[in-house]
């Protein structure tokens, strides 16, 4: 059985231009099984003329119940709720990097980027 993988890249920049969040959704299909993965990368800078620098990168598996939301996100981009969830996940990732939030809580926040989609 062969595995087919397709990736979708999304980028979110905060309104103040100080944070950049890279999202890479990967869909893997093997026979009738579909699995989704989200790679989340947070970058920051201190002033807008500086280059961004990496803060943290996380990879989470998307639960099968959110496959439809993942596909809709891949097809149409992030909706408003997901954009807000992305900003919140950025805050969680920063707290994780500082040792102020657990890996499990941070992963849940990153997973909400997909699960918070309003319609699929």
C-alpha cells in the first residue's frame, strides 16, 4: 500500500507585525485512512525592521473527528475563529518555551487552530 502526502502552508502575522506563525498542514492518505498533522512554528522580533527569529516549533496530530475541518482549512484557509486560535496558540507556545505551560496544554492549544473552525 502506498502513502500519499499533501502539504498546505499557511502564514499568520500579528497586526503589530512582531509575530509570525507558520502553519503546515499535512494530509496523509493510505488506502481509506486519512491522517492530518499540523506543524506550528512561532517566530518573533523586537522591532519591525528586525528579522524574525524562531521561538518554538511544535507538531501535533489532528484527531480524526476534525478531518473535515482540516480539509476545509486546507482548501479555504483559516477562518476568523481559527485566526484567533492561532494567536492564542502563539501565546501558549511562548509560555511553553518559557517553562510556564505544559507540553500537553500547549499541544491542545495548537490543535484548537483546526478544531475551532466555525463550519466545515
